[in-house]
């Protein structure tokens, strides 16, 4: 299980909850969470802020 999925589950949130709060669709968030898509810098920053964690993505 990856880092953001673990944090989401620990916070008791669904993918739909997270997607709504960061401004993407549930489908897009699912792809990000499962490593099928890389989030934009803006979306990554929103995930970091929501979860209080640091993500490291290289362009």
C-alpha cells in the first residue's frame, strides 16, 4: 500500500472525499493513488496540505 493511500485510510477518508477536497475527480485521484498518473504540482501541494505529509515528485 502506498503512502497516500495509507494516510487516507488512517484519516477515515474515501477517495471521493479526498478528490472533492483537492479539486479533482474520484477517477483522477484513484489513478494518482495507484501510481497510474502523476499529480500536477498544484494537486500534489493540495494532497500534501490535506494530509500533512510531504510528497516527492520529480518532473
